[in-house]
């Protein structure tokens, strides 16, 4: 089988999600080969050449996208840059894998999804939390009827960033115009996993608030305004009729950083983790044994780990699940990104108006 040749926009040898997660995953997976990187910064381009053994380092996204040595382009830059870069990749007719969020807002996301369809381009989205083995296992376990009918679900999580301190590289995330706030990134990814398992909200109510008025830049101690919501609380009814509540809080907490419970007529499931992203922090699963029995830790069957033989750390392994799902045709797409952005827009509208909203 021919390898999928990948070009990466946004690789930085010194930091970033591409170097932390995507490059180790792609380097390990037998069905992929990193053939090209791009950087508009000449100094960074030289560093990329010295750090990664790839055949091409281009000075622009256009050059990379039009390369005959690239089948798929990974877009792993800051969210405000996604729109223009993804458009360039689509125009070149190449498959595109964009990190989440796809666009800064619903309008950009819907435009990019429509453009990909019009140009017959496959578009995949980095909603990695739904792709991790634990989540796919839970989805199957529930659909097989093991806990009966789902009655309700509750999720509480930490935003990881968006708290008292912010790394300088993430200073843009506390500006709502960036499209990279907590409601978009951490909350959006976690609730996507919930909806993947249990179905979408048929209606919801939401409250958002900015409780910290400033955040301190880690590297220099500068205080900058916190302009995004660092508290997001949503309650509603899922399509199944189950009641759902979700509350995310900015930062990392001394208390609960992630806990998700699913209650059924025959039993319960609990998922806990050390942070609010299941693609970053490996979850622990507890299930009731027998009908409404005691809760016990349950191991995810090995069959759900699609990269088990690659000896990857948890973060690149989480991203690797997505790449393996791309090959099987089961990875989240731009259309999934549109649904999630519509949910976020409904939450923001409900929080602003106080009215119940729907999005599907």
C-alpha cells in the first residue's frame, strides 16, 4: 500500500502541537510519510531543515500545497490563520487535515466545509477526544445496551489554560476574536466526545461568565485582560431524551479537573482524567458490574487502540488514532466541525439572551 505523503503547515521544532503530537505520530505510522514542511520565516525554515529529515521545506503554504510530493496537508497553526490557509489547500485540490477549531467562528467553518464539498476535497478535523480508544469503547459499550437506557449525564472539566497564568505562546487565546477561547478549544473538544457517544443536544440553556478579569503571562509577569468566558455551564436535553449538564472552568484546579458520569437504567459509567482534554490526559474508566452493581475500574480492550504496536506516548498516540481512522474512512470531518461550531454558537446565543436554543 502506498504511503500517504503529508505536508505540514505550522511545524515548530521548539514548541507547538505539531511537534508534540502530529510529527511523532506520523513518523511512527506505517501508512504515512512526512515529505514537506513550510515556514514563512527563513530562520525557522533553516531550523526545520536541520531538525526534521524531510525532502522539502517550502517558504509558503501555496508551494507546499501544490507540491507533487504531498497528498495531504496538515494545518497546525494558530486558529486565526486557519481560514486562509485551508482555502489555499482546498484550491490546490489536496486533502486537508485542520486542527480544531476549523475556523474562528461558525461563518468561517461553514464556508470552508462548503468549499471543500464544492471542490470534491476531503476535509478532516482534529477533534481528537472522540477518537481516543476509551471514548470509542464507551460508545460501543452503551450502544450494545450494557447500561440500559441512558437517563442522564454530567461532565465537569478544567480548561487547562484560560486560568490565572497563560504561556506567552497562548496569549492570543484570551481574545474572543481569535476563536481559540475555552468554549471553542477545550470545552468544544470534550463536549464533542460526549455528543459522539450520546448524541447531540436537542435543546440547551447556557450560562457563561468571565470571573478572572486578567491573566498573567508566565514568562514576563505581564497582566493582560481576560476577554473570553472562563466559566461555561450548559444544561439541556439530548436527542435520546437524556438530561445533560456540562461545566468547564478555566485553568488547572486543585480539585476536579475532569469527571464525566453517564447514568443508565441498568448501570453507570464514570470517566476521570487529570485535565479537561481526553487527547492530552489519559482517562480512567469505572463501570458498574452487573445490573446496578458496584463501580470497578475497567481496562479498554486492546482492539480499540489502533496504534498499539507503535510504542507512542499518550499524546501522539491520541493523534495517531485520528490518522488511522482517516485511512479507514471513519475520522471526524469538516461536516462534524460545522455541527460542533453550531452548538457553540447556540450556547453563546443562549448565554446572551437567556433563552433555550437548538442547533440541529
